[in-house]
């Protein structure tokens, strides 16, 4: 039973999948451009992506019970997935905090 509690394989995999989803839908270049129209479109697309991530998280939680350890592993893999894709530290911290607050 204790070993099952420590098995965070699925949570890590899910965290990486969500980081990849954000990476594909919210390009880094759009965050760096100063043109107002492109920035506005990037923000709308990012908001829509967060809604999608929230829905997928709800579905994931229906089939997987998350404890403190698995939530931490999910958050860690998500954050480092974003960092590996070139996002800045502040963006990664804010987005990871948002994701972990959605884990009830």
C-alpha cells in the first residue's frame, strides 16, 4: 500500500503532457513581442490553454487519486517541462502555482 502511495509515474507523465500542451499553444516568441495586437492574441490563446489544462486536470483527478507526494511530483515535472521548453522562471513559477492550486 505504501509503495502505491509513492508511485507518481502517472502524475509526472501528466505534468509533462500539460507543459507540452502549454508550449505548443503559447509560443515564447508571442510573449516577447511588443506589438500590442500580437500580445493580445497570445494572451487570449494562453487563457484558453489554461482552461483546457484545467479541464484535463479535472478528468485526470477522476481516475487518479492525488496525494501530497504525487501533487508535488506533478508540479515539479510540469515546472521543469516548461523550463526545458525555454520559458522564464517567473512564468514557470506562476503557472505551476496556478496548476497546483487547481489540484484539490
